[in-house]
């Protein structure tokens, strides 16, 4: 966990089949609410990615897994979430995200690098409608992210600035954020982004995401609350 970094430049070395199988198995064995296992994993190599999406794997990785929150499967035998679409969606996201982190940790333990993508190459939540169409997803299956795997081309990038433990932990009632700590964190974020992306800025990157939020919000509302499945 301490060594893991988001890697965006991969070598041409292939990941052994048994190594990738172990990564998928780690996702399968993740903890989850009521053992509902509300996830699915769409698995791709470079060839199948090209056939499905018409381009190369992001950052020329070797393999990719699209992580899906999937409440459709359990609903084929049991109505586990009657009239509670927000709870259903939250449970699906929570469980599938735990599976995704298990995969990342397993990959790192095997010396395989990775990065979780939410937008790059139309790979995640901000392009949910596009992925639903390409993957022919049924109701109750929502794309969250794509994890791409491979061997890092060079050394690990530095760890991005993390908030101190005493800023994110509290006992009893919620403690208001320390503004000085938050401003220092933001300044480090800006400096770090500029160092790795000299032709851009953190604000420009955020605006790129924000420009997609309205459409992504509409797409997700349709996917989560469509077909009359609304709160009662």
C-alpha cells in the first residue's frame, strides 16, 4: 500500500497469466455488504480493447479491467433493494470499489503497476452512458472506473500530497477542517501538478472534469432511477 503509485507510462513486458488471474481473484474475494458481491469486471487485453473501443489501451498498458457496480445479477434471483435505488447504488459502488482496491494492492504485491481511471479515454464514471452502450450493460450495472495494468517503464512517481492523519480523524462530533492545512495542501497540489504537467495547471484539469459533470449527472440519474425505479 505504501509503495503503490498511479503509473501512466508502461513497458511492453507482458503480465503472466497466473499473475493477472491472482489480481482478478483478489477482486473476487473482496469484502462486501451482506456478501452480495455487487460487482462485475469487464476484462480486456490490447486486442479486445481495440475491438470494443477502437483505440489502444490507455498509457499503452498491457491489460485493463472496467470495474462495474452490478446489482442486476443478484436481482435475477432476489429483490434485495425494493424501492431503494439510492441505497442500491451506494451499496453497489461501495462493494465494487473495495474490489478495485483489492486488485490494486494485489497487483503491487506482484510487482505490477496500475492506475485507476475515471475519465481518461472515456473509461469511467464521467462517461457512464458511453460505456453502457459499448458494453451493453443492463439496468443496475453502472461503470465506475477502469484499472489498467502493466510494468512501469521507469521508477515510481512521487506520492501526491496527502492530508495529515489528524486532519481526517476525529472523535465524537465532526471537526471543522483546518483552513491553513487545507490551503497548504491545495498549494502542494498545484505545484505538483505543474511539475508533472508543465503545459497545464490543476485548475485547467479541474475545469476539464467540471465541463463533463452535467452530462455525467444526467446519465447517472437515468441509469440509477430509470424505468420507474424511484424512491417510495
